[in-house]
């Protein structure tokens, strides 16, 4: 029997993850139904039952829904639900013209309609529609819009629910940075944001301590009273501070919501930790990106969110190399828990040991441990956070 968003969000038995099935360094090569079915079996074995997809402009979302439906038909006990993203842009986004953040792209209406059509075609699978991805945060300089644009489309979808043109139990949200939801910079505290928070069914916030290890490193550097610790102790202490960084940002959004008299669910729409970086988060930067720290962070996030009935759409399931096609070692290509070659990174080694991936493959490759399971080899790439940055 299919579940509702209200039943699966915040339920530790329904782990959530962000998913992209792309194998190549361009999205022009779309994953097939069979490839996505392989991925779904891998994620299901991990306990994942809710996926986040980012847009419906490309074929990926439709192929994903087809794959899940086929798996449902082959095995009625198979459960996988989708948070469907509708991408939102400002006028002139991704063009040679200066983006106009005061007006929206004409393409947004068609994107919303495609999301509506898919939600109606797959009501047993699509349980959430997210209007925009980091669409309101001002550092998204290529495409961000003002909150009134997101509010317009959220209200439109809520009206469709009321009229019976969308399922009444479909939840509507937007997935954006913690600051965009009022959890930090008070300049985001506007009437339109207040109205948006009241209009969505729940708030989906992003939080990235790994990025902030470079941009806002106060919590990351080794403090004076920890300089005498061993390297491993320094790393573990830094990852505890990273966890607290997330909790503080979560509580910041929650506090703002409560100040508006709003009491509704707040979930993590995105958080993650890259395992490779040659720039800002690597050896010449904050020294944050590696498999060991990523594994610790993944464990921290799952433990904290499960204990507190928070859904965490961890970013992300598999590495995708199209995101930074000009730099193979760019961090954006290495946020996955599993590599393109089907190797489970350190955060999932325990699941390999338990045999949950036995008999499963990705593009013909069995799921094995990275570094051949040799922790000493893995630790060779691990750097200690800087004392002075």
C-alpha cells in the first residue's frame, strides 16, 4: 500500500537521499531504465525509500519514475518514493545576458506543468514537489529569484490540490539554503518569505559545513585547546563541530519559523561531504575533502536525523562526473556515497561487510569497498584540519 508524504517524511524507516543516475560527463547521455533499476535496488538495500530528483526538463525524472513503477510491478513489496524537483530560474538565467533577478524565466511555467503532469501520472510514487533548488539564495548568482516567484508557484500547486487537479496529500515545498529560510542573515526576513513559509507543507533546508570549512571556517580550524590532540582526535573533534554547525543552522531556521507562529515539519533537503578536491577543500585549502571525513559526516547525519525524526536527503547517492567536466578532481564530482565504478566509499563499508550488496551490480560491477577495504591506504589521503587558515 502506498504511503503519504506525512507518513514517510521524518520516519527513520524511510531513509532519504539525493539521486542522479548520470554516468557520463554530460547530461546529454541519459541513464536508461535498466541502469536506474540497478541503482534503485542498491539504494533499497541500503534502506533508502525516498529519492530527491532536481528537475523535469530532462528525461531523467521520467525514466526514474518508469524504473520505479517497473520494480513495483515486478515486486509489489518494493517501495520507493520521489520528491520531484521543478527547476526555477530568473529571467536570462544561463544566457549571455545579465540575469534579471527581479523577474522570472518564461520557462518556469512549463517546468511546473511538467511536474504536475508527472505527479498525476505517478501518484503512487511522487509524494512531494519541490519548487526550485537553491532558487532564492543570493549566492546562486546565475539564476536566483526573489521569494515571491517561488511563493507564486507554491500557491498555484496548493490551489491545484484544493481543486482536485493534484492529489490532496501531495506535499509542496521549496528546497533551499538555510539562510534563504530565514535561519541566518536577517535581510532574508521579508513578508514574501513569511508568506512562503506559511504556504508550504514543510520546509526543506540545505546545510553544508564542508563548504563553510572554506567560506566560514570559524568552526573548522583546530582551536588552541586542541593543539595537543593526536591527528585522529583533531579530525574527530572537527567533525563533531561540523555536526554542531548543522544543528545550529537547523535550529536557526526553526527559531525563525516559530517567531512567525509557524509549527510545521523542517527537514534537511540537502547536506553532504565531498571525498575529493584539488582546490578550496583540498590540501591547499581547508583540508576537508576525503573519504574518512565524509564517512564520519554521513554517520553523524544519519544518527542525528534518525534520532530526531528528521528526513535527510543526503547528497548524494552516486558520484556524477558531469557537474565539473573541466576538472575530474573537482569536488562537485565526488559527493557520492558510491563511485561511478560501483565502489562503496568508507561511509558504507559496514554495509558491504554485512552483505547487503551481495548479488547487486552497477553497470556490471559488483559493489565492493573503495581502497580494496584497506583502511591504511584510505587514511593516507586524510589531512588534519588547519590550525590557522
